[in-house]
């Protein structure tokens, strides 16, 4: 079944990619090679992600013999696929906004490819290392560390302050989520297990598996249900980690097909015009219709890079928004924008949206609540034009996750089932940890926040072991904690070094 789905997904993705490439203008053979290599590495990251994070989703059903491993990983892969397909892409683009704006605007150049390769290769190497040791390390932590490393390295190479190009407010927002989610996993699972003991009195629920005998029917159904929920939640959150980077790759190599969302037609453009007209009116009111004669794009880019608001920023943002409005109205739909203009229009939209989003955090222009609501509608229209993910991309990412789970599940499953607590994992502990993981991960995905399935689930297992009095194997806990502590700096150092090396190796 899985092989059939895999082949069908590859064929489906190949047809759509070929059609998209046929409509674009890739001018050199090296661009084809870079596209193929970048997609291969990006899917390789998702494949390795399957070793770590998706293994947590199937750990309980495999360890308790509720499902055979082959059936469990196929079932989990299907629900990962559904989770990725149902995702909004918000987590994917939250990850992307951590990158320095000048790197994002250069995705089609040598520096852009060096950035993507450095990010993905460093994440793959660290994930493979921790998987080999059987440590449930976080792919989310790894990716964010890699992004920070590339961002700092790019600024140092450019002769700037190493931390000036990163959006540290956004980095800290994501980092806080990664830090808080394991606490929620630990306490939530511990409390839920205590509730189980009060409500569900069946003693079989609190026994460890006996040999290879499956659990009682109703317990088996509960464990399969929680596995399904975690798999779906994992796809809807962790499955998005590579989506944004794959889109950067596609935008860089085939800008005609992927720079702008061609599904936006005449009606949506008219809605965009109404929202942009209202935004421009708000800008005029707050800038006293000040005339800006400089380079609007350069001023908005400067604001994003330095996060320093000046009296010139709002008039520049107004001019940039008016330029975008005029170009979009001229061509009626985004698909009609000439191929040579599509990357430029996309970059203008991206700059305007991100600058306005940054402004609204601290609101130096003093927008009222009603004005902020109108401006958010304008941002949403800009996002729909530039932050979209084709279905075939979601399909291949989900398949890579499922295949990775099938190949590498065993090491992580053994650690989760046998090495976190002093006693073997019982049915109630597995169900409690998975229910809390499902709710936490899915909730974070709704707000576009990346969390680690590994952190939440393994913390949940530790919480159930503590609340049941089983105790923890501190040698394993220390090893996991050390992996968590060193993941971010190690990934940052590795990605920064690779970026410095690759920028001198890649030629286009």
C-alpha cells in the first residue's frame, strides 16, 4: 500500500513540476541541476525528520503491539499526509521570516542557494547524528539553529553586526514556544494520567505489555486513535518545516511559475485593490501626505534590516504599496504579470507585508485598532499572493516523512518505550502522552507556531512516569537534555560554516 502511494505521489508531483517548469524560463543547465539537488536535499531533511519526530507518533502502538510496525508506519504516514495537505502553511512561513530579508530577496542567486543548502545539510547532519545515538532530538530546534547560524554568518560576511539582520523578536517568539511546549507536555500528561486513574478503573490499562500479546480491544482502539491524532498533528505542524524552504528553492529557480500565486484571479484582485486603497488612505492620514522622493523599496528594506522606524518609513511604505497596486491593476490577474516582472512584484509584496507586520508589533505610527484591522486585511491579501504552497509540494513532503518513519523508527521507539522511565511504558501512559501531544501540536499549528513533536511527546512520557511513581532513568534524561541544549548552537555553527563555504563554491 505504501509503495503504491509513494509511486503515485511521485508521479503526481512529477507531472505538476514538469508542467510548471515548461511554463517558465530556466536559462541554464546549472539551474536545472541546482533545482534537482536542492529539492533532493530538502526532501532528505523531511526524510530524516521522519526518523525523529514521526517515530514518536508510532512509538506507543508499536511498543504495545497494538499494530505491527509495517501497518503502524503506513497508517501514520497516511495521517501525516492528510495533516500536511490540510495545513495552512503558516508554520512554514513563520520559519522563513526568521531569515534575514536580504537573503530571502536573493533566493534566485548564488547566495540564496548557498543559504538553502547550508540550512538543510546542517539540519540533516545533526539529526542523523542524534538519531544514530537514539536521542529524541528536535528537528524544529535544529532548523531554527541553522537559520540563526546562516543569518549571523551572512551579516558578518557583509561586514555588519552579526546579529543585526535577524528578526530577534520573531526568533524569541518561536524559541519561547519551543521552551514552553515541553513543560505543557510534562504537566499535561502527568495530570491526564491521574485523571485516567480516577475515571478509568480497568487495571489492564495500567499494565505494561506482556510479551507480544496485543492489549485488550478497547485499549487497542484508544492507542490507535491517539497515534492517529499525533500523526495528523505532526503533519500539520512539523511537516511544514521544509515546505517554506522548498518554496524558496522553487521561487529561485522557476520564478515565473512560483513567485506569485496564479490562482488569484480578477475577483480577488478587486478585493486586493479595495484593501490596498484603504491602506494607502491610512498611510496618507498618518504621514500628513508627506512626499517621499527617494527609493521606497530601499527604505522599506532598511527598516526590515535595522528595525529602526524613521519619519521616512511610512511615506516610503505608502509609495511602495501604491506601486504594487498600480502593477497588479494593470495586469488584472497575477498570472498575467509578465515573467520578467513577477520576481520584482513578489519581492515588493513581501517587503510591504513584512514591514507592515513588523510595524504593527510596536505601532510607532500610532494606528488605531480599527486601522490595524484594515491594515491586517491588506497584509492578508499580500500573503495570499506570495505565501502559497502547491498541493504537489505538500504531497512529496508527506511521503518523505512517511518513508523516513518506515526506515528509521526503531531507535527512537526503544528510547521512548524503555529508556525514559525506570519501568516499561504502560498503555495509559502512552495514551496520556499522545493525547496531550496531539492537542499541543495542533493548537500551535493553528497559530502558525512551530513546536517539536519530540520535545512534547518525550516530556509527556516523562510526566506520566513521574506521576505514576515509576521514576525516571536520569542517564537517558541527561542525554536528551544535553542534545536539546547543544542542538541550537551546534546547528548554528555548522550552518554558518557551511554557508561561508558554499557561497564560494556555487556558481550560476
